[in-house]
C-alpha cells in the first residue's frame, strides 16, 4: 500500500507539473474521493408497514394523499395499511389511477390533486406508484408545472413529507431520488435530492401478493441495478460491497420467490437485495443497460425489468475489457466456482449466470422474440445517443455508434 501511495503521489506531481492534461480523470480506487448520501429513514422487516402510525406522527398535518395503483387497492393492501390512520383521525384521500410506466398526463393529474391542501403523501405499491408519490410530494411545495421538474436537480424546494411502502421488490424507488415517467413516447426522469422519501417502510410480507411475472421483472430490475452500479464509473468500495451482496441474495432467492410467492424467506431476501442495490445506484447512478432498455421498452410495451434483463448480458460482455475484475467478483457473488479459471473465463461465467437466472424466470433473451423489426435497430441506436445519453456518461466503456449497432444486432438475434 505504501509503495502504491508513493507511486500515486509521484504521478499526481506530474499532473500538477503539466505533464498530463488537466481533464484526465483517474478511476483507480486510490485516486477517488467519493460521497455516499441517502437521507431516507429505512425501516425494514416483516411487519414494518405496521410502524406507519408511529412514523407519520413525526410530521405536522392530518390530510394525507395516498398514491397507488388499482391492483394494489383491489388486493386490499391499501386499506390494510391506512385503517389505523383513519382510526386516529387522519383525513385520507386515495388516488389509485397510477399504471405501470406512468405518463406525463398521470403526473400532471397527481400534482393537481396533491395541491388541493394535502400535507403528507403516502406511496403504496410498486415503482410507478412510488414515483408518482414523489411527484405529488414535490408538487405540494413547488408551484411549477411537472414538466419543469424533469431533469437533474430541477425541483427547487424539498417536497412535502413523503412515506413510501413498497408492495413489490425491485425498483428501489423507496430509497432513490428518481421518478421516471413517459413524455411523448420517451422515458424521462426527475432526479432531485428534494424528492427523496422521508421514511420508507419495507415490509417483505406485502410482496407475497405479487404474481410470478411481476416478481421476475422487478427482481431482474434489482439485479440490473446492482450490476450497473458496480460497472458505473462512479462506483466505489462502499457501493460495490452493497451490490455484491445484492447479487448474492438475488441469485439465492429470486427463483424461489418466483416459484412460490408465499415463501417469506425468499421475499425477505429479495426485498433486502432491492434495498441494497438502490442504496448503491442512488450514489453511482446507472449505465448502458438501462439506457438501451429505454430505447425499446415503451414502443413494444415491455415491462421495465424485462427490458433491462434482455439488454444486460450484452452490456456486461461489451464492458468486459474495462471491468474485467468486477465481472469476476460478480461471478463469485452469483455462486460460481471460479477456482482455476482465467479472469476472462470467470468474467464470462458471470454473464452465463445472469442468463441462466433470466431463462429460469422466462425472461426473453433477444429482441426478435419481442417482435422488434430488425430495420428499427438503427433508430433505437439514434435514440440511445440522443435521448438516453445520461446512461452513456457513466458507462466504463465509451461506445461508438458502430459498436452499439453491432450490439443491437446481436441483441436482436440472441446469444448462442
């Protein structure tokens, strides 16, 4: 270590002396200064949702807006959660029109309702419900149209008190400062520290009502969060430790949760993995896999986690030259016996482990199986570089258009 630090000091003196361009960014862990920031009170465990009455008392006001989806309301989960609040005199209005992949129109509607005197927002449901709860929270304290929130750090004031209760494990929205919506057919994001939840109650038991396909999609989403956070140029020792544990948990428990939704141990493991991966990607952000997924998921009505699951193994292979050691660590987290393998062979084992898990969950392996027309690939590549470039920014390997077209063609045909 002393020798390494001496080398670094000598190298930085060359930089200071003008021998290296000032814009050079060094990615060696010893050259990084990083922060880790997640200002959310997390309450985790079976039965955590029953702590709502205790937690909501920390906030002033009695008028609560609940943001959720119809399926969650129909299953009785909303009523189960809010009944204690009603008995304590809270005035509660339930907005249950959130759908998967919400549009800007839904966000506007949520914002309009939130501004009708509500003081506290409660998000109950999957990622879309929690994302729209963030919009509601922001709308109460920020008078601008929702469109003005889109982008990085565009929400000027801290949102109203927001409590999140996920009913599905995977998106990590209960931890993150991100709200995703669709505008003019393109997935866009509100990213702001001012929409962080105040409190999140993560109760694995609530996910037992989720059907297998939703369990698979959301679980693969969490896995992609972990993998992309590790590959991100902003990764660090703290975030990588969180993500490797998330990968270990998902590889251990996701198939069990998919096969038997009532397996509470499996639900616990996936909920924990989702939280850990979200704690990580909130600080590192995501890279190429999510960007590629966004270029076809809307037009072909593909669930978010499924679209990420299709793209991820191709991105892992593309990024291999830049993150070989990280892929080896992922293979070990997947539970692969890599003893005696070369680093390159071990890295390929990580990709194989991902594909094997995705196959067992019946996640499609190529764009052709989704009905994507091959002639549309070039326009998807264009969309990646023009509309989803934020995901390229933190990718460890900087892609050319030709490289991405080749990747899309392989993703259309499928890996052997």
